[in-house]
C-alpha cells in the first residue's frame, strides 16, 4: 500500500488558478445544494435525501482528473459533488430530487441520486450495492479491445467492498489489465456498521491480491486526491492497468434521511471530522496562495446561492411524470396474429441443435464486428462444455471469444458494461443451475436498465443458458429456471425445440435491442435433428409455432417437451385422437393470440413442461386461458409436469420415474380427449 502525503502546490499538479477556484466553487455548490435538499426534506417537500457533505474533496478531486468526453464514470448514490463537477447542472439534480418528468436520470422512476447521463458517459446506477463494478469492467474491456484511450472510474463506499461483485470485478480487472479505477470513499460507516466490523485489514491492501496497485489517500485534501487520481488515469491510458484508491473521508449527516445516526456515533466524533472539512482545507490553501479574498469569496457564495435558488424554482415548476407503463422494453413486442398452421419444412443441411447453435454463433460474429462471446470454458480448444463455441476463438480471436473466471455475477455484469459501451455481448452461463449467483445482476440490473433510465440506455445482451433434465445431470445440472426469469418485465425469454429455431432465435436475440435469455434444452442438443437454413436465419421473438394441427385437443409446450409432444401427437393420431401441438418458443413475450386461437379450435388444453407444476410457467398459461378464454373450454385445463421434487435425481431409474415423457403426454392426452 502506498500512502500519499498532502500536496501543497497546485502548479506542480498542472492545475491553473482558474481550475483551482473552480474546484472550490464546485465543492461549495455541492455543500449548498446538499443543505437546500435537507431543508426541503424537513419541509416535507422532498421525501428522501442522500447527503454528500464531507465527501466533496474526494469527489471533486476525482472528477477533475478525468475527461467526460472520452472517459466513463459509474458513480454511486452519494456522488453529488462528483456529478456537479463533471457537468450535471443543479437544475438536473433537483429534477431528480423532486422526481419530475424531465429528470434526465430516470424521469422520476428512481429515487434521487441514482445518477445517469449518457451525454457525459455516466452510466445508470441502481440502489444495489457493488453491482456497478462488473459493469465498469465490461465498459473498460470494450474500450481496451477497441483500442481506445478512455478510462473508467467506478465509485462506492467502503461497505461495497464486502460484496462478491466487487471482488469478482477486481479479479477480472487485474487479469485483463483493464483501464479502470476503483475509487472507494471510506467514510468509516456502512450505514451504521463501523468499518472495523465490516473490513478485515485495509481496503487499499486488498488490491495486491488481484495484482492491482492500492493507494490510500486523505480524501479531505482535494489536491492529494487529484494527484493520486491523475496518476491512476495516466497509468490506465498508458495500458498499465487498473488502480484502487481508498480515500479516507467522513459524512457529516446520517446515511440518508431515513437514518438516525445519533444511535451509532457521537457529536464529538462528528465535530472532530468537521474540523477536517475539505472545503475549509481548500479555502485555507486559496487564501494562503492569495487566490481568494473576502470579496471573491462573497461573490462566489452569492452566485451559488442564486444558482441553487433558481434551480429549485425551475425544478418545482417542471411537469410531474405521468406514464409509469412505458420504456419497459426498447422494442416492445405485442403479438397480434395467431399462428394456425404448421410452418413449411425448411431447406438446408440436417444437423443437431448444438451444431446449429455453433453455426449461428459463427454467423453472428462474422456479421457483427461488435459481437463478443464470453463465459466459462468457451474459448478454444475447449469451446464450451457442450462444444457450442468450438472454433470461435480460432476464427475471430481471443478478444471476440474469451474465457471468464467462474463468477456468474461477473459474467452478466461484464455483459452489461460491454452492451452499454456499444458492443453486442453474448454471455454463456455454463448450466442453468449456476445462473443463481447472477440472479441479482439479471433481475436488478439487466432487466431494469431501459425502464430505470427512462429509455436513455438500452442493453442488447444475450444470455445463453443450457437448461433442463433428462441427461442424468442430477440436482445441480438439470434445473428448469424459466419461471424465475419469465416473471421479470424488461427481460425477454425464448426456448427453442428444433435446430432451426435454435439458430433463428439466437439470431433474433442478437439483433434485439433488449436483453434476451435463450434457454437451450440440453436434452435436445444432440437428440433433436432437422434442416437448418443456411446463412442468416431469424425466428421472430414472441411468435409461437404450430407443430401439429388437431381438432380434439391442444398440447401447449416448449423446449424438450414440445419435441416430445410432437412425437406423442403422431402416436395419438394412430388412435384417431387429433392432438394439436403449439410450441410456445417465446415465453416472454407470450404469443397469446396463438394460444387463444388454439383454445377456440378444440376447447381442450394440455400444458406440458418439465419444471415442477406448482408456480411453474404453465400456471401462467393456464391462468391466462381461464381469465381470457374460459367460455371456449370444454374441459378443465390439464397440466403434466415434473412432480414436486427439488430437481431430477442422478439415478437413471429415478430420473426416468419423474422426468415427463412421451408416454406420459400420451396418457394425459387420452384422458383429456375422453373428458
């Protein structure tokens, strides 16, 4: 760990007198604005406040060391002074504080202090602690592979360094020597938990375990912060990799307006730190350098007071938001035409599903220079545990198809950053069972980005996930996770059952501006065979496929069960039972018109999936039919699913007992047809 002494010569740092005075002005502006927000809170006009008071030296010093025209920032919720120094106006801040429609960060969707400004390369922030660190690594990876000289600054409090996302990001940044700077503003408390109960050792010392230099600096001395930050920026621009800066500082007020800090710290402690006020430290330096006299100080304060008052008035006069339903998706899909007949047989080479996926990935990377594939073991010579990515690294290079550490939250989070910086990320989660560590990134970050930013950020992220049972994968290699993710607005979820659809849905997912989860049935990787069109082939998201027609009943399924349902329908036909098979293909959005048409055609529905029945995706399909098409039913809706067990067991005999089968579909269809 390096300890940086206080710097007392701004000219040695390359700062002009005008810049130094501007630093002072930005710090004072942040303090005055902070005080005004607290006053509005006490008046009942603002329900929630996150205070910056005490952090101004760290934040303004950091902001002055980067260039928002080429560098990126991922600030955290306390970074008011940083954003003001970067170029966010007081009016824009108050638009967020008052949750107005013209709030540039979220249009009133997010709580105040969730910064986002694409014009300044400030990436959208959420309330979830530490999720921004993998995003920063994804942006930095994109910058590095594109040959840019931009730097990424990502900020947090010290409490965030206890999260796995922080450690995974530090490891990834060190591995790839990314141009990213981790700024940790250590104010001694994670809400009420003191740092000695939160952190073993020092934050800055943790950096060395990841091959990253760690620096501790007095966060209240703006010139020291600027010096350390400038050094880190120079290192990053020169290709020398990441840095970790731990800035020791203090917050004067409670964590937020919902916190009572009197319960965990004393007035004496607060007063001790107020004597180290960063604004007073810089003011003293300016006075001693003969750059600030009483007249200049009074003029600056008067101008700031007028600016803050004017910003409040302007923001209060702005319109209230009125549309909470829009911007969920960048490209909303509302199916409006039912599919009633089977698709014509396609032409092309006959192959299995895994080969079709591999062909699609080669085609996508060949078509789109900004597409990248990454995940665990995806690089050649392995080419993925299922061989879906074989040949990609050899053909397109290690920057286009690369391995990641065993860290699913990182994989998804890096995809967020790559997508934000203009790439087309295609992330592979090795098994659906191991997607759970990435659940927070998928649900809290990926799915909500477009909505929470009021449509100013889009995320064309594809997440490929092998899922399902029938391969003796046991409890941790056979799970069906579709119900978790189809539940989440903002995320599209598709499931192929044929090789042609595996290729076509993957192409469509890559070309979609929204995040798409492609659930690939492992059982069908080599079982399903079929003709696959050559070249670019796209299957519309949100469009089901009628695999078989029939007037006696409809089997609604997807994935492996759609494949099995077709086989069952052919057997039933020999018994004079005409069973239609509707392959959903897309779970979110759901092709309701095709479901409704199928119900109207024969009035009997059998829903089949390999997930358990209780709370499974079939329950949603059944509920929609009951709600919207009840009058067309001639029999109760029937479901055939896995029994209520945690997952499929390893033993072949036990798995066969519980895995839905062709015979089980036939048996349930017979009973329904006879109703």
